C-alpha cells in the first residue's frame, strides 16, 4: 500500500461515449480514439453524459473506483429519472430483471439508436467509454520531510516553488477491464508494469488483473492536465446463453429501438447437473450451455468468465468492461519510484521471555513438527527484503534505502491506511547504502533483516493474527549532501508464518500446514462481492462479508477461477481475520477445453502470463494467501497419459502452467501451486497436479448421505465410461486409490432461499405470489415463475430417475401429502419461505457434520459451493446479496459446533456419536448425555454414554459405537391425533476439560470444565422409504398452522454504540417447544421511507440464531452491528443519533412464534 501523504486517488470523473459523429464530405462517420479534450464544446456536451464525484456517491459502501461501463449508464439514467416512481438506486440496490432487460448485451450485433435518435451504434460501442478528468497540481511540502529536502538558508517560498517544479507524476490504474488507452495532455502514454517496461513500445497490454503504471513527467503550471482513459472491452466477448422467457430483450423497450433484422439468442439453457450427465458424447463441444454461454469469452484470457453467465448467475451485459479499481496519481521528488516491497521469510527460531523479562532462544523441547502455539510465543524471523524500482531518468542514480518495521493494527479494517500501535515502537530499522539504480524497471535485493521479537500469524481457529508493516524509503542526496534530489517510499503489511503441504496418508489428498500444523480446511467458494464489481474498493463490504464467513466457523476461502483475482481490500480483511485463502487463476474446464471451449485458449498466452505474473507480485506479502491454483475443473494431464475421453489437450496449456509455476517459485517461493481444482476419477488423478478427482454434487440430498464417503456419489467413485459400461463400485475398484475418493472437496453445494424481506426486494408481487409446486425437479418447469428462473431457482427436490424424489420444502406440508406431490404447494410465500429455511438448516448442518466426522480420516478439506452471493439467487448461498443470513447459514454454523472446536454430533447414517476435536490440543471427555422431547415440550427419553478412552487427541475424531435409540411414543400424542409421524427434538450435552497445554492460549482457563451442546429434529430412522420421508416433518407443519403461535419473553441491553455489542436474554414461558426462534436487528417503521420498508440493519452478527428453547428455558444471545455507527441513549433506550424517537429494536420471529420486537435498553 502507498502512504496517503504522497498519493491522490482521483475521485472526479466525466464519462463520455467513445464515438462522435463527424461529417466528412457530407457523410456522417463515427470517430473513436479522439480524446474528448480535442472535441468541440458542442460534441463534448452531447456525448459526455455523466459528471460525477465519487466521494459524493450515495453508496452505503465507500468506493474509490469510477466503475464499469454499465454502471456509468445506470448512474446517468438515475440522474435523469430519479424523480420518477420507477427510479431505482444503482449504488445500493440490485437491479430487477425488468431493469436488466433495458440494457443490451455487449455481444449483440444489432444496431441500436440512442434516445435522441441521431446516431446508431452496436452494443460494443455502447460499452466502450472515455473516463476523463483533470489532474490537480501536487500539494507543496507534503511528500517528504522538508528538513531533509531543502537547504535551510533558502527562503520558504523559493523552497516550495523549486520542489513543486521537480515533482514527477506517476499514474497507476490498479485494475481495468480490458484494455485502457491513456492520454495525458492529449498525448498517448505507454504503460509499464513492475516487472516489464513497455514505455518505449507501441503496446497497451490487455487483461483485467494487470496493474498499469504511467509516467506523467514533471509538473509544470502551464501543463495541459487532462487525463483521458478509453477502456476497450475484451477482444472476444462471447454470446450468453439465457432463458429467453425471463430475460429476452423487448423490441418495444423505451430505451432502444432494435433493428428488426437482428438475430435473437434462442440457444437453450442447460443446467449444471444436466451438463454433467450429457456432456461429451451427447453434445457438441462448443454447444452453448449455462456455464459460460458459448464459451468464447475464455479466448480473451485474463477476464471474469462468469460474466457470460453460469448456472447460478445471469450474464453481465458489459462483461464488466471499465475501470473497476481505484486510479491513483502519486507525485514524487525526483526520477526514482519505489513499487512493490517483498518480504520473504527465510527462517524462524523460537524465543521466550525469562523471569527477568529478558528474551532468550527457546530450547525447552521445541523439536516437534509444528511451531509452538500460544500468544506468548515470540520468534526471531530472518527476513529477506527486496523492492521494485523504476528509474525515469537517463543517468544512473546512487542512493540509500532505509527501512523500518513496526507493529500494525487496523481494528475496524475500514480506513485506507495502516495504523501503527505506537510510532515509537519500531521493531527493526536500518539502511542499505550506496545502491546504484539503473534506467529500467527492476527488483533490487536489499538484504536480510532479523526481526527478533515477532509473533506468529495463525488461522483464527489456532491463534492470533499479528501483522507488521515495513516501510522502505530511497534517498539520493545532492553533491554536498544537503538535500535529497530523489526520494520515494513504499510500504506493505506482512505476517510471520510458514506454509507447507503434503499428501495425507489417510485422505490421499493435499493437506496444508501453517507453522507446521495441519489445518483441516473448512470454507466457502468466493466469487466477489457484487456481480457488477460496484464494491471492489470497499473495505467495509469485504469486512462485512468475511466476518459473516468467520461467524459460521469457516477458516478458509477458495477464490474461484471463473471469477476474479481479489483486491488488496479482500486480502487485507482475510489477513486480519485469520482466513487461509486458495486463489485460482482465470480458467475453467467449462470453457478451457475439458468440458467445452478449447484447450488452446486463451489465444494470447503472453498477455495472460503478464497478468498472472503481476498477481504473484501483488499478493505475495499477504499471510492469508496459502495456495495458488491454475484454474477450476481443468485437465492438467499430458495427452499421452490420458485414459479418459476429455479429448486431446491439456489445461492449463502447458506453457502457461509451467510459467505460472516458475513465477511462483521465483517471485514468491513460499506457497504451493496446483494446476487444477480437480481432474478426473481413477488412475489419471494425480494429487500433485490437482486437489481432487471430482467435485459436487450440487443438488439437495438425503441428509444421512453426508455421513458416507463421497456424499451423493458411489463409493468408490466411478468414471463416466465405467458408468456407461454399467460397471459396479464393487468391480475390482480400490476404494483406497487416491482417484476413487474425494479427499479434498473443492465444491459441494445445493439450494438457497433468501429470507422473506430479501425476496420482496428483488421479486415482483406477482412472483412472490407464485411459489413452486411440490416435487419440482426441473427448474425450467412451466410451474416455476419466470422471475424465479431468472434468479436461478434450484428445486428442493432430490434427484430421482423415477420421479419420486423427496421435496424437502414440502416435507413440512400440513395436511400431509398423500398422493402426487405436484398437486400440492405450500400455499403462501411466508409458509414456503419458512419451510425453505428449515430445509436449508437441516441440509447444511448435516453437510458440515458429515465432513467433520471424516476429518483427516477421509477428508482434508471441504469448500461449500458457494458462500458469497454477488447476486440475489435461489442457489448456492449462505447469505444473500443484502448480507442477510438464511437458515442454511445457521445450519452450517450449528454443524461446525457454533464456532467451537469441540463438537459432539450424531451420525445420521447409523445413529452413532462422534466426538470431533478440531482444536490443536487434546481434551478429556468422560461421557455424553442425550435427552429427547416431544414437540409439545415433554421429556420422553434420556441417557448417558460413558467414554472408554477419555483423552481425545488434537485434530481427531472419535466414534462412539453405542447407538442412540429412537424413542417410540406410546399412548395418546399429537402425532397420533393427526395420523402423522412423530418428530422428536434430541439434545446432546458433552462436558469436557481442556488439557493444560503450556503452548496454547485458549479463551477458556486450563482444566476448566466446559460443555458443548448439539440438537436435532429427528424422525424414526426405520421409516426411510420416500413415501414416509416426504411427510416426515408434517408434524412440524401442524405445530405452525394448527396450534396458536405464542410470544417469547425477551430483554435486550446494549452499550451506546452497536458495535460495542448487544445482549438479549430469551425465555420460553410456554409449555410447548419454541421452534427455530429467529432474531433480527431492525429500525422502527417511522424511520424507513419507501414502499418496501425493509427495516433490517444488515449485516448484524449474532452468536446464535434459529434457536429452539425448551419450556422455561433461558438462553442468551449476543449481537453486534457495524452498520449503525452513531447511536445514543434516549429515555433509557438506544436510538440513532439526533433522532430520539428512532428506537432500534430486536425483532423476534420463529416457526411457531408470534412475531414481535423489543427495545434495546441502555447499559451504560
């Protein structure tokens, strides 16, 4: 990161069309590549359509980027229509399908007229825009210390003027899609990267992930300071595959008059499941699919492939063409600019503090594989320091490099620059003198540094995340050494930790080690924060989303190869919150040969590799980044060794794969690289090239299947050719073969259904009143409303070849389903949505408990598909675009022990107990107690299971063979009255003691007795036929619909600031179970304008939610919000600042709970 005192982020922009209609010999012609500063005023007024200052944007998330081309059009239209009732907020809302169909797809070759009717253009021209601004004069006396710059005997005014004249400007475009042409003062500039100098070449390299630097020269007061950037879209944008019924462009649209001779896009949509079933032998390799449209965008290389559409997202009309990261101008005294500082960890030795407070090397038995745990552990870290330098002059320059290393903290993670704990707390400092800088762009190796009092960075489940900041300054003095004539600085954060990997002997898959400790990776697949990259520079948005993931219990994130390489803001948050990140490059088997497209893509390998190389340089100091991947679902197997029918070819292409591997070794040297997330089943799988043989499945499953190996697939796995030949899993297939089991699960996921208030924000009333019927298997069914299809509805019905799959939403149907499910539906959206929340809760609780039960036995990692939600969607999300969690989120959190490393769980396959110790220290467990309750609150059974071997080792799973019994009710019961299956609520309690481990600092005191709890809604495991399973939760439906709902007692107290936390005490004063209590933080209705009246404060972080309470049970919940910063105490309750009547409330709802709310009392 750059020091704020020397950098100016450009925030004022004018956006113009890239064409003006000139008349030559009486004929109109379009003219591009003429900067707007050279237009006459009439053309400028006509074709420049948006004037904007970013700092004045009404976005709730502060952004620093000008934004994509589509976003420019949205903002311009908003300014024209903001007084109309149909206006929408392009900063803070997601566009509905009605909004989206007003904008053309960039691939459409039909001409369209602008609204004034004077000019017709193609859609590509519509999204090819100029971004223009004026660069301000540099401020005086801000870049460096005045005393070191100028002789003291000069007048102040003379010193200021002389310094100003010699300041040299440096422009940086941090991320542009795809190819920028930059003009400064009317002259075309040529870019350079921090590893490749192209300033003297007539080349402007494309690619979405390459930082581009430009030399602006020395500032003169008479300069033409106009900066104009033409952003050209990717050379090949492809054609999307869309559901025509839901997204077809209306030729009568008020925005465009489409020529009637244009072609329509009638290519069929094929979902991900169907694609996997029918690929290769049943379709052409380039037949358009739901995954990447016609696949041609992949030819452009370093792009966001999913902008062509996927089975979980609609196409992005402009393919995110534009300036999607910040634009900076840095003024530096002299001709030398420092760029990227590299901090490489060479060696770590452990230190401790003796009784006198002195440091010494630790020699008390530190001979284990892993570095010692604990926040008291100090290490000596031997660091290797390098920095990239650009010299813009002619003659060599000799100067000194000075460095300082300090502790770093940024508690709220929302400010732009680092904050040191203490300006005087310098941990290391020094200089490397008399270094000669030549005329070039080059990395200079400075030397080694000993950081003697450092602390280790850990994943959050193992320890703390101390960070450091290194600042490097270059100075070259004049002949009498009285002042600097060249001075520049750069800085970066880093953490001290080691990364290693090995193939686990049990899981047969890659296992990552941090500081020598194996980490069981539990995480989510990440796309980005927003489909249109509106929040790509918002630290607050990244912080909000990563805090949501941490609250689930995730410790890892996979940045998926069909998306983007994430920004520094993402990695800054991941560093501070203790995630480990697996970052992939921009390829997918869906488009790069394996499934479709071509193995030869991208077309321009050199451009792709320039983008890839810069990513390594940009991200290498982030301790959270632990693994690079060549892409998603590729096939990195040389053709001569292939035994499957994926065609002849290798992806990534061999030269790209080899070069990326070499870049990481040379420019990073500390992280492993795998060529692909998966390859294929069988002997072709190589754990050194990919992480697994297969990924998926992606549909809803019978919950007990998650406790089997390879959930949703055969065990052992079969290749597709074996399936076609009717092979059986028992036919001489070795289950222990690495290619026959998924040890590293890069993707598994299923349904998603947002909360009711979120649905109201992106569905029309007509769609809200059109819930799918029961038993839907195909999302393209006519019974599914077109808006639901547009937002990628995925049925809650298990896949079944005999059309008898169980619908997990309609399991809650009351009266129960007695015949064909398709003749039933849940009636109203409220019942459908609540049933969906419970179905997601049960599904994802089982998913994560199932994988936890196989930790380091069959699995070394599991990544949910997908955790982030860049668009409102009905598939694969644990929270929605508005940052509201759903039932699946809380099921996942429950499945991961509510954030605790110690867990007790019930194996739904055989009803045995598993004790999971995911912590790095051993514990002692004596017994597990269970109890069972009827839904009307009666205790119907209980028991205890003694643990024969009480010590539970660190990072281990212990299976207790004793089966938990199903309690059969006799006599009168609610279930008998309604002729329904019994549903019982089982609760498990497990007290344990943590070992007194001298190297591990736990939030709990050593040898203190603690208890973990888990609970389930269960039915008779013997009633497993699909007919019984379809109605298994009808009794829960009866308790929602037949019995009167009741209130839950609640009292909430909080500090004056919501980010200080709120505590609520809940009590069930009813005789029945209070089922799935849902809490929300809201504003009162008088504070919220607009028809939707969404009262929620999002995101809000809860310690627990979807809570079940026994009769008379009391339960405490903590919550906090970083969204509401300014609050006050008014009349004893928390309100927003300056509005004493605007009380903040905690809303209480639930499956059988009467909705209500309580004020938050001040607890000063």
